[in-house]
């Protein structure tokens, strides 16, 4: 029999639902598994403890609460429950198998209303407290069902939208008249993140409208603009304006497009991009305000490495960040990555090793001469 044979639609009240105090999520908080016996699940202090744990910031329940308050409770995926074995058959209670976050958000809204910190309408209260669910027949379903059902969402998971899709959703809601705060609450984002998505989407659309580079504006370029807005000096260098909804320094933004996708040549082919991937913007931000370094980068054959070297020559203190970055990168090498190193990779590491040895030897010689 398939799993659907053990699931039956049922309508439940919020007050009938019990948090699962043995929720696998709580392992993230250091709790051992399956410590609360069935008979004690409904005890008020056990339930309160589980509720407070669900409100932990890492579970993002506050964002879900705000989304439900804004849009209403939309049961596109029903909560899955099982009968609590100790319940009175005339007044059944149900332990939530899948949907503890949604239940916590709904209970939080109801609690805020009851304490006067929210003023919900009768329609909202009805929507938030009378819920469609699926009842799991635990007497006949395999024991593994209690893990398979949550696992479908949280292990393999519902595939999350990529950043471009999220940004487009933010843009659509903003265009429909929603405020940044309303958009954030509707999509379960922080206002700052929603604004960042909005700006990055508009920036890509600006590139799409460019006569010379528009055909190269694809969703995969979105991440470049995301990196720009994470680095204030790059954003300012390009002249971003929220009011105008675009970069206003036209000369520099066209130059940046060329760095992203390559400059067009006389034969119609584009040169290799100076910024080969989105994270290259992080390195660009280190020297973009330095005239000498940016001139090296702009020159024919100019690269990030050459521009950074020029910048570090003029700013000796800048070398520490690069060395610390290399150390962090090397520390993150996994056994699988080490096994897969190619001969040219090994040569790069050996050159780095030899360079470090020479630097330390040069320092020792200088100190001996003083």
C-alpha cells in the first residue's frame, strides 16, 4: 500500500493540536531524540517548552507568522497529524507530524491577539484556528511514515526558488503597490533582503534595456548585481539611485557590463570577461576607488590579480586580507577535494608554499643585518 492509503482528510481546531516535543528540529538545539514519553506529551509545561523552542530565531517562525498575518493561512500543504494515544475519544487531540512551524505561527498570532498586542478580525480568527489537515493512521502505517512525511519537505525538500526568481516576485509585488514592508512579510523575508532583491532585479532590467549589452542580460547575470549591492563602494561608484531605480553613471555602468560579459570586438566576438564570475566583484571592491589600480585593471590585458597587486604595492597593509583569505580557503579543503587535485593545482600550491618560505627567509636575513 502507498502512503496515501494511511492519510485521511480531517478538519481540526488549533486547540486540538499538540506540538511534538520529540520534533527532529530540536536536535539543532542540542536536544536528545525521543525523550518525552507519549503519556506526557499534552502536559502544559511540555507543550509550552516545545512552543518556546519553535519560536527560536533559527526556525524563522516570526517571518512565517507575519506572512500568515498578511496573506491569511493558505493550506496549500495540509498539516499532517496523528491521534494522541492518551486522548479522550470524545475530545480527541492530535500530535503534529508535519507542520509544527505553521502551528507555532498560528498559535503565536492567537496569543498576541488574546494579550491585546494584535487585533485580529473574526474572519482572521476563523481562518487561523479551524484548519484542514491530514490524519495519519499510525496503527496501520509503517513506523517510518513519521519520518518520511517530514523528510519529503525538509531533506529532499521543496526546491527553493533561486535568487532571480525571488527577486522577480519582490518586483512584481512592489509594482502592484505593496510597500517594502508588506512585500517582506508576504514572502517571509526581512525588509532589507526584500529591498536588496528589488534593487538587483531593477539593475538587471537596466542592463536588459541597454542597446549594446541587452542581449547578454540573462538571469545568470543577476548574481553580479546582488554582489554590487553588498558592497557600498561599488554601488556608489556606479551611481545607484533608489529614486531613479537605476545606475546613473552611464559611462561606468557600460564599462562594468563589458567587464561582466566581455567587450565586443570588430569580428563580433567578445573578449574574455575581466570579471569571470559574480564573486569577482568582491575583489573589484578592494581597489575600485584607487585610480592607479583601476587604471591597471582597465588597461588591455589588465586583470584582477594585476590590479590587486598594484593596489597592495601602494597600500602595504592590504596584504593581510589576501593572505587571510588564502588561509581560510586552504583550511576548508575537504578530503575529496584534496584527492581530486590536478597536477597544475599542486603546482599552484607549491608555488605558494615556496613564496611563503622565501618571504620568511628574506625577513630573517633583514633582521640579522640590522
